[in-house]
C-alpha cells in the first residue's frame, strides 16, 4: 500500500499524506496508478536529491534530500502543486526541457546550469547539475518526468573566489611600486564581476583624506568612486571614520544614494556595499579601505565576508611590501651616501691629522736628540710619553686612511718582486723584543732557499699584513709562543702565524675579518685598538688577489694563513714594477715603530708604574686601573704625592688587589680587556665589603648619554678623556671627602637604628620631659606604644599627652608622680595608655631627674615598657593552675568510676583463658568511655564485648556502665551477635543527645571451634595463630551504634588449633603523627614479635605507648586453648518419628557405658536425651540432630533443629505447654539453655560426669 510506504518515508512522506488529495485530480494515494506509486516509493527511498512531475498538471513531488538542499521555504507548500507554479521563476529555463522529456521520452542533461531561484525570500544565484528522465504510466506512455539533481552553487562560487585569491597572491617580487600593486590587483578584481560587481580602493594620506588608487566596474571619478573622500566632509560618500578605525561595515540602500550603479555580471546592480579596512602586519592602524559592491543574488554570510577580508588582506600586504621595498631602497641609498661622506671625511681628516702630528713628532724628537740643551729626567720622561702616543696616533691615522682609500677604490698598490721569506723574517725580528718582554717564544721558519718564496707584492702593504698578524698574536697569547712560517709552491706563497693563545669560538671565526668587530669578553693584554687590524689584513690580501683564513680551537690557539699568488697575470699591468734586478728584500723601518712601541707597553707589568709615596702614612688608599701603561704612569704621577696609590692592568687584576687591601677610592678606565670598568663596578657593588667604595670611571666616550650611563651603572663620578691634572685631582679629592661625610652619616644612622632596635626588642621606649616648658620628646619605640606618629607626640607636649594618651583615671596620679620626681624622688608607676583605636594598654614608666647643660634641675628622663601582656600572662597562669587542679580532680574521679564499673574477676569457662588491661589517659586528658566484658553463655560458650563511648568524663563512664549492664542482660537471651548489637543500638538511641558508641560483640563456641562476631564501627579484632601469625578480622566495620539505620553482618572464624583473639580500643593505636591503620599495624607487629604467651597485656601497652596514652586504653586477650586431651564427641541424626527416640536412647546408653559413668548419672543423661529429642520432634522442625560431648569432667548434651529461635524471657514452669520436660531437665543439670544457630536453634545442657 502506498499509504504505508508514505507513512514510513519520514518527513516528506508524512507531509505528502497531509496533502488534500481528495480534491486533487490525482485523487487519494490509494487510487494512484501503480507506476506513480512505484516512482514515488523509489524517489522517497533515495538519499540523492530528486523531484518529479506527474500527469498533465505536472504535479510536484520531492524527497527529503531535495527538500533539504534545494526547496528551501517553498516546502511543504510545493507538495501536490503544479511544477509550473512551484518553479515559476525559472520555468522559462526548465519548462522547455520538461516538455521535451514528456513529449519525446528522451532524457536531458545539464551541468552547472545557472538558475535564479526564489526559495529564501529573495532571488538567489544557484548552479545545478541535473538530468530529466521520462516516467511512464501503467500503459507505458510518458506521463511525467524524474529529475536527479546535484546543487553545485557552493562549488562554483567557491572556485570563482579561489581563482581571484590565487591570482592576487601571485609572486610580487617584481612589483616595487604601489601603483604596480594596484594595477596588477585591478586586473584580477575585474576578472570576477560576479562576486565583485564594482570595487574602489582608497589609501589615506597625511591629512586623513582618502585618495582613490584603483577602481573596477566603475570609472575613476564616478559617483561610487570619487577620486578623494575628504575627512572633513560631514556626510562622506563612504564611511571614512569607521574604515580609519579599522572597523568593517555594510552600506545599505545603494540605489537611493547612487542613481546609476555598475551591475557587474548581473542584470540588476548591487543594493549593498561592504567597506573593509586595509592594514599592515606591522601595525594595527588602517592605511586605507576597500569598497566592494555586493552580489545581490548571494547572501552576505561569513564565507562571503571572509573572501572579501582575504582580498583586502592581499591588497594591504602588497602595499606593505611595496612601501618596505621603497623604504629599504631609500635606506640603502642613504647608507651609500653616508659611506661616501664617511670616506671623504676620513680622507680629509686623516690628512688634517698629519700636519699637527708632524709638528708634535718633529719638535719632540729634536728635543730628545738635542745634546747641547739636554732635558732633565722628569721632562725627558714626559716628552717620551708624548712622542710614544703621537706615534700611536699616527699609526691609527694611517690605518684609517688605508681603509678610506680601500673603500673608495683609490688605494693604488705598487707590485714589485719581493723575497717574502727574508722580508717577513726581518719584520718578525724587529718584534722579538716585545715577545721576549712578555715571556713568549718567537720562531720564524722560511721553507726553501733564498728567493724561493718570492712574489709580486706591495712592500708597504705586506709589512702591514705581517705586523698586524704579529701584533694580534702577541695581544692574545699569554703562555707558550708564536710560530711564523713562510712557504710556497709553484702557484702561491703562504704566510702562517700560529699562536698558543686563547683561541676563537667557531661562531666568531667568520666575523674576525669584519671591520670594527671585536670578540666580546676575549682575554687580551690590552683593550686598546680599533678592531680594524685583521680587517685590514683581509682587504690587503684581497687587493693582492690572495686570501686570508683562520683555524682556531678555544683554549689552544689559532693559525692565521695569508696566501698570495705568484706571477703577475692576476695583477693590473699598470701597477706592476718590473726591475731588471733579482727580487730584493727589505722592510720600511718607520712603519714598524708604531707597532713595536705599542707592543712593548703591553708587555710592561702594571706594578712597574710606581710613584712617590705620600708623606702622610694615613693617606687614603687609591687604586688605579687601566690597561694602558702610559695612562697608568700618568695617573700615578698625579695622585701619588697625596695618596697611597696601587695599580692594576685590568678589572680581574683590580679585584685581586681589592681582596688584598680594601681601597678608599677606585679610578678605573672603562674599556679594558677581560673585565672592563662596568664589570668591575658591578662586582664591587655586588660585594657587601666593597659596595660603598667610591668609583670614578674614565672614558673616551663623551656626551651626556655616556655620563648618564656611567652614573646609572653605579659610578660615583664619570670623567671624560682628555681631562686636566687639576680636574682629576679635584674629582678624587671631592669624592673622598664626600665618602668620608657619607660614612659618618651612615655610622650615626646605624647607631640610631641599633638603639631603636634594642629598644624595640626589649619593648622599652625612652622619653625626655622639660618640666619648665612641657616639651616632650620620645623614641620610636615609645611612639609605637602610643599608636600615634612622632610628629603628633611632639605637638602634644605634657598636657596633651595627659589629655589624649594617659587614661583619664591615671592623669592625676601621673601629675603627682612627676611633681615628686622633680624634687628628686625616683619615678616608678604603672600607667594605662589609651591608643587611637580605643585599646587600653598598661605601661610601666620609670624616670629620674637630670641636670641640663646650664645646671638647671628641671628635666626628667626615663623609660616606658608595655607590661600588658605580662600582667595578662600572670592572670592566665593563675587561671591555668586552677583549671589544672580542677581537671586533675575530675580525671581522678572519672578514673575511679571507670575502674569501679569494669569487672575485677573473670569467669573461667572451659577451653578459654582471659587477660585484660585498662589504663586511663595521661593527666590533663579527660577519661573516656572505653569498656569491655566477658559473659559466660553455658556449655563452654562465652561472649566477648569491647566498646568505646564517644565522649569524655563522668558522663561517658556512666553511659559505658549502662551499656555494659544492657549487654549482659541481652547476652542471657543467647542471641546472635548482630541481634545483640541491634538491641544495644536501641539503648543508645534512647539516651538521646546524638550519642555515638562503637562496639564489637563476639561469641566463642568450643563445641564448633568457632568465633562469631559483629562489629558496629569498632576497630577490627586481631587473630594470633601459630604463636606469631597475626591477621586482621573483618577490616570493614558496620556503622556505630546510634548513627542511623542499623544493619550489621556477622563473620564466623573457624579455629583449627590454639589461637588468641585481641580486642582493643583506639587509645592503644591512635597517634597524632600517623593514621590509625599504622597504629593497628604496630600492634600486630608487637603481638607477632613477642608471641601470645610471652608478654602480658600491660607489657604490650608499655611497648606501644612508652610515654603514656592521650586517650583511654583498653585491651582484652582471649586465648582459645582447644579441647582437653581425651575429649570425645558423638553425633546422631534423629528421625521425625516417635520410635527414633528409643533408638537414640539405646545408642547413647552404649556410649555412656563405654565412658563408665555412674548408674545415676547415666539415668540423668538418658532422661535429658529423651526429653530434648522428644521436644524437638514434636515442637521443632527437621532435621533434628543429637550431639554428646564428654571431656572427663562434664557431659554436654545438645539437640539441634531447624526451627526459628525465639529467646525466652523467663524459665519454663510445669504449667507451660511442653514445659514439664524442660523443668525436669533443669533439675538434673548444672546449666541449660537455648541459642540460635546458623540453621535454626539448639537446646543444650551440662551435667557432671561423676
């Protein structure tokens, strides 16, 4: 049935049943043609989107997939209507196709067909791939068509957008200008008029106006794309402020704003536009914005907005890249210009330096060489210092000039054949004195005969290469030596300088030949130098067509190699000198002097710089630290006449000198090897012993920035080179005087702090009162005691203090005491101070009269100590003593009551030995409610009870007594352990006050060799077997008595041999520093280590609690000894019939005869057997069993049956039903009773065997 198929076809099937088919030409579904019903069933069962039209009306049907993917808001309205009406808006496109299919029976196929659907309240751009197939009726005639469709709108639109983004993201490496960026982007944006009907891109200028840089779909200057959007316009064409703030926005109702809008690829123009800011990755500020007319046939959803954000992002990135390129190009041009200016400056200034240097060196050398007018020693020494440093400056000027000419390409070499072996050896020989002064070896090796290592080089340049390498090796080598090797082959000549110095890390090696680069922290003989020596070597070698390299291992040394090619083919012909003579050797002497003079000064130990000792032996000690020997000598000569001067060559050496003797002041250069001046300053400030030593830093760095940096680092003064002798000595003198004043002030403050600390620690304040003026001065501690500030106390004076600090009731007492003190009486009284917060404190005030400097006796000086806590402590001690005395009395009363309530003598049931111990907690702890009991139940059975009443004192002991009495009463009923505890739970509940009790009740049956117990929240019993095997029984206890719904389980332990059960309370195992399980484990360890029989209960307690217990301790040990030797037991089943009694009597009689019992005792036993078995058969429930046990002293008779146990509240009498037999049994037995068993009940009795 089609109705059933529709009802099972989900949402669409149910909605089809809801169509009023009775009013439709097709009629109810039950009368549909079979072909239609089959087609509908097939369509509804498919998960692929389908719809169909049937009959002349082309009635519309669809399945759930089509409803979900395509139909939209037309569902369920479309069901049962004509397809012409359902798809009215696209009927011109699909109608001819449907008519063709129905008319000819031929199927159609369309792929990605654009259809404008109205399914969501607006005309929507959609794309579909579908096939129309004919449907035939029951006669085989085409009666309709079936459409299988796949909507591809998202794919088509997505590919279109992705293509635009891909084109925008093409390589911009050749795009260097902003105009190129927007020109390229305009081409790609115009290629997508579907998603971007029109665009306008603007960039902000410096005034905040937006200028058009690109437009698509509209011309520049059109209404939607004005060339400029002014920031000052009140109603701009586009929302300028939002875009500048980086906010996206949508502008609606474009038709009202712009009369003739671009349409892009669509028949209608956009009615909305999106405005998106353009940003740069390096900043959050917008650089412009993009306006996009939105496709009115697509919803402006997150996908559409995300696409436009990516477009805007591409444009922003392109602008940023173009601007970065332009900035980098401008920077490169500026750097090139700066380099040209620097080269020109160095060239000019170097030439300008040479003139004054010539006028310095010339007269100085003449004066030193003048024998007719010789100089005295002091003047000669000063002039030699001037000449040495002028030579050093000349060397630096020459190197800077070389670099300048190399950089500008104006250095011209004169290549001539030169014996590099002899030339290098000669240069190294000139350097030998400097190596020897430093304690280093210098070895020179030239491979081959004279002339074998000749090459065309510039003689002066080669000398500079060798001298710079030797200077570098000496500067960084402290032990070992340096090896210079010159070797060659047919193509090249190689110079190798190998040292055993500090070495260079691999990461630094590649930068060694960079201009002005220096390895930070590298150890060297001096920090002097410009960082251009090795760079000059590399550039000079390159000028010769050669190369330079380094091989180095940190801590082991370095090898520098310079290679130059033989021949002249690689050299400019115009710069090659071709003399006819053989290659010559030689070296320019003048060039060596600058290097050698500097190297010799490096080798001079700092201790060589000495000066005159000051006349005053107590002169301040000044430490001078500088790596330049001339500067050290100069500073010493200036300071040594007045101060005791010591010197050091670097920061590390200075620290050693400081450890030997603490200086009063340090004068240090900033730039030094190893540890520089800033590092030395940090070390001094970081050490408490030298943190306050004044430090004056000397530096060649001029300007306010350098001075501020030095002072911020912690220096006391900063002196810029060059400085005058007067300026230096003035700075040293003023800093020493300032330090002396600072030390005095610090010492005074330190003394004041110590005094204040002493008063604070002793809680004693001091005061001084001028009785003539009432002026009052107090110490910091007394200020703290009053709760006021020091200024407030000073303003109060005597009368103010009496009115605002002293308690009103004590003011007159204080006035009287002060009056007596002025007359010479000592002042000693307790005064109450009232603090600003209202708190009252008691102070003990002491004072006495002192004379002023004029001899007047009107001044009092004294102390004040807060004794509030002392007085309170005295009161607390008295109260505590009284409380301890009361507690001791209560403790003793409760202990005596507890001991009086516990049993003193124990029953001695057969096969059982009992040992107990109780000890109250230590004095000062309330007695608790720990208790225990042993109750004989008959037939050798016994009940063991232990408990703990939650509470303390007499009340807990009284509750314990009540529970113990109740337990004894309930035990007489011979109930199961769980039943006894349930009855005790009722007793606890009747006590009220939310009382809680833990309790364990157990029954020992020697006949069954069983130990059965129930636990109401108590600690688990411990079972000892085999002498030392200890285990817990039933570690999980039920809820304590009195705590709620009461349900307890029982546990039965079968005892196969001698055993001991240990019951105890928490005072034995509870510790403050560990959990209770650890205490139980400790008790088990004691029991297992000592053995059951070896130690008494009190000995076990003493071992566990050597210092006493903080709570009561109760322990009960029950030794189950087993049956005595000779014990025999017999068991007989008793049938449920009268004749069974006679059979049992005969069997028992035979056993009694074997036991040799007296005749009268045999008769008693037989009488008991007859009565009990008869009673069980008549009133009990089978199966019935008789048990007979004889241990030599007693005979025990037990009759078991399956009847429920009902405890008796009184003994039976002869008037009771079936009571006469039990009365006879009671008269001939020692004891008898009834008890429950796991299968019912048992009646037992005990008779003497004799």
